[in-house]
């Protein structure tokens, strides 16, 4: 069997791997630049789950050559064979990508002009000599396409990014809507954090109020074209054996112990403080992995204060943190800086966290990759740093000494494993309405400690609950759904309705979220790719949530009359035309701000106060 050297590490850990076809060979794309594609190239992508299962995607740019297209197909077949013939293969064409692929890039994908033949390389650099114009399209699946650096490329209905290296300007047309502004801001933040290592400055520019730097870059301003309802064109496309060993001298003498006698191996098995040997079995390769550890600081009065290592893995919603992760590649030390921002931290702390991140980056010669993380959006790698323990997020408050408010006498932690198999434990309001039949909860009252297991909960979530119990202290009683004692309900303030959908107990099909919008002149429906969150609910649209045994229509406060009247008809057609025979399924209409637990249960750590703050203000605070 033909095996490329790049396949040695393919599919070994959950997550995404991306290669570009360069001179008929495979070259890896740096993780910080995943989601950025040159239109003159072809790419190979592999997405691995911890099951494990595999998706192989062959992506072809509009201007890639026949030879590159053919090479991508050959490598896709070879990779499929290398992984035992089990992967699902996808052929992706620029602007017509599958929702599966789009789901990997929640902040959107970027199309850049040129390719390997033109000398363009995927390199994370601090080069500020950049000059390009990106056209932002799409409401759910976002695409940023490089266009001619000219006023003729603009129109009144869209957002554009004028990227001048040190300064990145988000230009908003006079007819663009709030959700488009939000998505464009996410792209701008991604450029700053991933492509410029956090060194660029972001600006919001309204049509008609362009600063001198933008005029200088684009030339004298000409008339801006009217909005063009071409989102439809963009949005319709959105439809071996081995063994792992640990070497440790913690006991006083060097010992080798088996961590996993066979694959699959999980990144969570690796502790940054230890050394490991990976015997790759049939490939006859031996790998030595040595972690160099990580450090965590909390932002306190504009300074970074070290967090006690015994508290690693605990984060407070009222704080911001800096996490420096160090590792070695080919004998060279490399770094990632995660900037974690709690949902209830202050504006000053947000600003300070950004400043301190750049300061830390500067102190290390500008080498680290910077990743800004908002609470609830943690990437799998960050959550894997805590030696197999769940990431525990405390509600509000702060971990500052002397500043921590008294913990509530009754506390409830919601434990859920994501699709990438990483686990969070998020503190929520101690109310029975927050329970969910699909998950595990830990409830601590002044007199008792319970671990509640929903019918559809996993063993991994139960294992994570042990760590939460260990933190809270005491001996826990395990409670199965449907067999709760009276004092359990009393601690939660009495029984209340909560998420008990049968589809969570018998997983027939994963939930799907769609947006119904007439922003292009007629009502269209587009699926939200990837794992959805509460922030995917567009307040100026009607959203359709399909949970298999029920359909929800969520009506945003800013949805217009046509969307409100047309969405129920579309929902009925959607159900009646389903070949699985779900005709007659109940359709529940919900208004923003009045969501029942049967709806909120599909969103981890639902925040009923989320919309009290303007989403635009929240994301611009990250500027």
C-alpha cells in the first residue's frame, strides 16, 4: 500500500488536519491558518473524531490546475486506504462546500487570490506589509473572498474588510444588517489573532465616514454600487494498532507504565509535565513526546497574576485569563497564547487582557500563536490541557483573593461532552428547569451532594462529574433520572419542566438549526453549520430547530413580518417532505426571551440574559 510520510500522524488525534498540494506533494497548513484557502490551489482535509471516525475532504479552488485536482484525488484515495477504507469522502468546490466542511470553521472561511504557483505560502508571520480587500458574504456560513482593491468592488448591502497589515478596517455598507456586521467582526478578529499574532489594530468604518488611510489605500472614492441580492448564490451552497506509554520518575525511580494498550489515543491522555512513548505498531515507528507545560495568569487591575496550579482548569465568568502553552517540534520550542474572556468580565478587563496578551507575545519575540477565546467557545485543544479533567466554569464572580464573593449555598453544574469529545462543567442557576435528560448534573446543597444522570448521558460525562464532586467536597449520592428523592427536588426549589426529549435518549439524528431570512428579497432557509450555540440565533431572523421529534420556530425580536408569516409554512413543508416519514410532527413557535426548557435544553449553558447586552457591543469589546 502506498503511504505518504504525512499520513504517519493522520487521524491519530481528534480534530482537523489540512494539507495543500504543492508541486504534486502534500504540505501541512499551520493550524492558525486553517480555513484560509488560495483559489489557485487544491487541498486535502482530514477531520477525526475520537470514536474514531474520519471525514476526508478534497477542496478545489476555482483556479487550481487539472494536475493539482488529480493529485488531490489520488492523495484522498491513498489516505482513505491508509485509514482502513472507513472514511467518508467529500469533493468540495470553491463556493459550493458541504455544511460538514463549513462546520469546521465557525468564524468563516477565506478565499485568497493566487496559489503555490504564484509563490504564495501558508505562513503565520508578523509581516505587516499586507494590502488586500475582502468581501464578506453569508449569514450562517461566512465566506471572505479577496477582491480587487478598488471602490468598484464595494456595494451598499455588504461588509468588507480593508486589510492594511497593521490596521484592519471593517467597512459597513449603509444597507447591511446587524448580523452581517457581527459576522464580519468575527472575520476581522480572526485576521488579527491568527494571521497577525494579535498585533493589528481593528477599526469599524461606516459608509461615508472613511478615514484618510482607507482613502489613500483605495484611491479617490467613487460612487458605491447599490446592494446586490446575491447572497443566494453564496448561501444555497451552504446546504492500527499501537500503544501509548508514560515515562515518569514521580515515585523516585524511573518507571514505564501503559496509558493505552491500543488506539484510539486521545490528546487528553497526555500530561504536559510528563514524557510519553507512542509505539505506532504496524507502521513500525516510535515517537517520543515531551510536554513542556503551560502557565495560567488571571487579569487583575491591569496586570497578570499567576494562578495557583492547583486551580488550573477552573475559570470564573467574571475574570479574564492568559494561558501560555509550550511544546516542541523538531527540537524547537513553540508557543500558543490563549486569552480566555469570561462573559461577565468588565470592559476594563477585556481591554487589559488584549494588552497583556500582546505584551506577553512581545516578551517572547513575537513567536507565539494567539487565540482569543470567549467563554463557552473553548477549542478542544484548550480543554485537553487539564490532564483529562473537565474544564470547570464558575458562574460570574472572580477568583481574585479577597474579591471572590461568597459561593451560593446551593450550586448546580451542567456537564456536557461536545462533538469533539471535550468536556465542560458549567455552573448554571440551581433550578430544575435547567436539567437536561441528555446530560449529567452535580447539585450541592447545604445538606447534600447529588450526581444526577439523565437517561441520555454518557459514561464520559459521569467520569467528569467525579472531578466536580472532588472540588465541591463531600460524598455524592448518584441519582438516576426518574428516581429522584424528595430532598433533591427541594434543593432545586421544587419540580419544574425541563428538557426531556426522547430523541436525546434514543439518538436518531443530531439536532439541526436553520435560519429563515428574506434579506435577499425572498424567503430562503440556510442551515447553521457545525455545533450550534445560543449566539447563532440571529435576532433579525426566524430560526428553525429540528430535534427529530419536534420542530421549534424561534422568532427573533427584529424579524420582519414576511419572515414571521412565511417561516411556519416552510417548517410544515420541511416536515411533510421529509422522506423519513415525520409528517404531522408538532411545530412549536417561540418568541425571543420566552424560551421554554424544551428549547433551551439544546443549547449548553443557556443564558436568559444574553440579549440584555447588544451582541454588537459584546463583539466590539473584543476589538
